[in-house]
């Protein structure tokens, strides 16, 4: 039976989610549709209420993740904990279930990179993705020490409070240069280009070298200026595309079984096809 899905957000025209999902569906032998729709902040509920055709679910990207949490009838543990929902799935009874698969995406991206135990981490930003990154670090190492580098004092304070609730050692970072020198993992959750000027200075700094790896969720263009700074110091970088692919794997698990933990049939081949689809989109 054919089903219909799409990714919603703004801006959405350059989203790689359709290519990734459709590649997975082909491997799984599913005759499903997956598109994209531009939905601006504050208009998610209006958009979903106005759907004239039957849809089975949606991937949710910025700036709609908090709205999706408020819209869903039920939330999974990660969506409830973070307040950020990136997957909406309609069950056979007409109830919308909200999931956060970004946490899984980050955990898998870091695990696949084999960087070792994350004893100390730096999170740049304090929005929805930063919240997911914090929970992901809790999954990677419950005893990790996390520093938060963010301009918004209110959201930064909330993120630090969440970290302490999770049992993590969390504090405000003094600056990118100092914090990255002691962190075994730095995760930047900011939009592309946000740190370009700082990154260019770091790349040229003779006495700066990051201790560990970088995961930059901004993947277009890649390498980002921040990733290039890590590369210049011969440190490992992880593209946000890895997070994108793995969070999509969890979404497809939900769309097929309603369960994020049940692996897809031939999942290795599915993930391989998703990577090839991304490469062909470059």
C-alpha cells in the first residue's frame, strides 16, 4: 500500500531529506511518496489542518520542532525531554505521535566515527538541536562534562538546567578557543556560516589546536569553515549529513513499524543507498 510523507520547514528547497528517504524506500521495496513543503514558523498547525489529502507522516525541520511538540497527541521520551519533535506519525486511529530522532542521529554519527569516550564536550548553540545534542551526550557518556557556548542567555540557562537534570556536569563555556582545546567532542548546532569569521581566525592561530573531534550539523557547504579549521589542525570532523542520515533511518523505522529501535530489513544496504543518494545530490 502506498503511503505519503514529506519534510516540512523553512527554508526547505535545498533539503536532502527527499533524496535520502526515497533511496531507502527503493531498497526496502516500498512504493511510497516523499516530498517537501515550505511551512513558516507559527503555521504548522494551520498547514496540517488544511491538508486535503491523506498523509501518513512528516519529517519536521527548523523552525517547527517546538511547534510539532505542541501539536502531537503523544510524544516519545526524547521529544518530551527536549521539547523538540522532528517526526510526526499518524496512526490508524487518527492520532499524531511525535518523536525526536535527532538524538539517535547524533549518537549514531558520533559512534560510527569511533572517536572514543566523550569525557568532555562543547555544544555551540542553545536551540532545539543543541537540546538534542545534550541528551545525545548523556547517552554517549552519562558522566560527561559539557560546556555550553551560546549568545542567548535565557535559552543557555535553560539548556544548562536541563543538563543538570540529566545528571551531567554542565557549565557555561568561556569561549570557543579555550573550550575546544579541552573537549573530546565539539558539536556546533548553528546555521551554516554563523562561525565563519571565528573559524578562519582559529585555522590560522599558531598556538590553538582542538583536543578532539567536531560534529558540525551544518553540512552545506562542506567542509564548513569550522570543519576546515579542525582539518587544518589534523583533527577529526563529522559532517551533519551523517546525523541527517541516521535520524532519517530512525524516522523510517517509525514509518514502517512505529518503533525507533526495530532495525529495518537489510539496514546496512539501506544506509549505503542513503549515502550514495547524498553524494549524487552534491
